[in-house]
């Protein structure tokens, strides 16, 4: 507890002290891009909020979210996607690909698609990479006695999802293998989700734990992206103190709503629900 | 044709919603201060002035993954190298909203962050440099890259 307090104090001090290096990041909007086959184009807005010029470059690759054995989301990248993979990475181009953003400067990047002829209807995926670095390498840590200076430059890279949609696309998700258990001060929930249809399932998983009287005692809400299948893990903080032992009901709902994305970019589907009774000791 | 051009123009000029922005910015270099030859120098991620700091902004409710690409050596004069290492508790992520709890994590592993109570996360990084007793004098530099992935 004391360690946590010290950590908080140190971080509070760190956050209030003036920054030594000037931030050279770049602000990217939107953070998910959808391109329709009818227009074959999209755009990305970049902004340099700092007071140093920033070198920015854009590239694309193919990848999709998966989950690891612990239920954490990760990105599986495929260097050379085969013909069976719905990759748009090879036929997407950004204009300009490289630029120097001056302080407070904004730049619109055009994304143009040149899909192959006779592209079947469906959804195709790519990942956009926006890399930013400052024009100069800061060096810090000077020691006059040893004559050694040590500098670690910080660079940043933002990876965004891009979906290219041709024709009518649909999505839904199948949920199974709902499990839950108390881990420390939280309820850990696992769920197997398999995407159905022709488009990635972008949505939210919400869960609520009710006590024997039906009163909700814990909740969670987490965004999910199901491109093939995933086994995510969610946690719901349990209320302080001990919950009385007994039968509890966990209800889980998966919907195509996303708090952080524009509704017009989402493909609606019917909510999927599952529930589980568990005994808390 | 004219309609398509208008659609294209609208798409290109549409201002994205402020709520849909993401950014990751390096705020502060990882600074080791005086380095003495033959003696390892460590900076903890909770050091108020010397830890490296990144600031991530994303909409409330979003979930991102961060991955730090870390060097094993710093490059110096005439091909000289200076070893740098990162331990399993050399990174801290903390939300920028009241009551957010700092989470210590291994900077060599990926980390998922969810923006539950605000739009800002700060990530702090520490490390250890180990100059040899006969370390060549000069400037040593390397790069830490933070990759932010939106799902």
C-alpha cells in the first residue's frame, strides 16, 4: 500500500514537472478507416501539436487481431498474405507517404485504393502505420569526468485498422465457452467469439454480475474486434469487502456498438447474449 | 462523374470528430545523468525527472495495445557500443484520470490499455546502462520506439 502511494506520488511529480524533451508525436484522426468500393478513397488527418518539426511516414501491411493464451488482444501480422486472405494492403496507397509536419501544422493524407479487377464482394483489411520522429536526436546524461554522454531518442508509431468494403457485407458473432472466476479483487471472464458473415465484427462486450437478490454487484465493458475468432479475457472489479457466498448470475452481451467509433462505420448485427451461474465461496 | 467527385471531395475535406483522434507523443527522454565508467547506472520508471515518458491519447472506451521496441546497445564513436538493459518492472502505465492505478509491467512484453475513465495514458520507462571500465569516451545514442495499435 505504502509502495503504491509512493509510486503515485512519484508519478504525480513526474506529470507536473515540465517536459525536458518537446513532444514530437502526431495526432491521427480517425483511428479506424473505412473505405467504400464506390469511392475507393478515404482520408486521414494528421496534426503536429508540438513545437518541433516532425517527420512522418505512412505504410500499410496486413494483419488482424487475435488473442493470446491469457486473453489479451494482439495483432497477427502476415508478411505475404495468400490469396485466401482478404488483404487490401497491397493495393492501398497513401498520398503523401512522407512529410515533415511543422509545429501546429495539419495535413490531410489521401488514401486511394486500386483493387484488382473483378474483386469479389466482401470486406478487405489492412493496417495503416503512421510513424513519427523528431528531426534531431536529443542527447542527455553528460558526465564531464568520464566523457560519456548517453541519449535515448523516443519514436512513436500508430497502427490503425482499415476496412475496404465492396458490395453488401454482413457480420455477426457466435459466443460460446463462457467461464468466470474470482481472481484477486476482480471477476475474470473468458468467452469464445467466432465471427460469422463477410465482415469483421466490431463491437463491445458488456457483462454484469448479479447477486442472489438480482442486484448488480459488478460490471465490465470492453471493445472487441473479431476478425476470425478470439478468446478474450475481461475483468470486472468486485466491490470492496467480501461478497456473501452464494449463487451469482453473470450475464454477458455482445453488441455492434462502439463508444469510440462513428456509428456509420459499424455494421449492425443482433446482440448476442449468454449467461452463467457461478457460486462465490 | 460529378457526383463521384463531390463524394470524393466531401470525404477528403470532412473534419474528423475530435473524439475519434488518437495520438502518442514522446514527452521526455530517458536520461541517465552522470555515467561513471565501470559502474552500471539505473533509472527507475517512477523517477520524476529521468524516466522516459510517452503520452497516449485515445477516445474514452477504446482499447489499445502498446509495444516498446527496446535497444540492447547504444551506438557510440568508432563502432563502440554501450550495453543497456530493461528489467521486467521497468515500465509503468497510468491513466490520466482521478483514481487511476499505476500498473507496472515488463517493457519487453506487449500491454493492453483500456481508456475507461479518460482520454490520456502516460507510459514511463526506465532502464540500466552498464559502461565497461574501459568504455570509449563519446556520445552514445539509441532509439526506443512505442507502437500503438488500435484494434
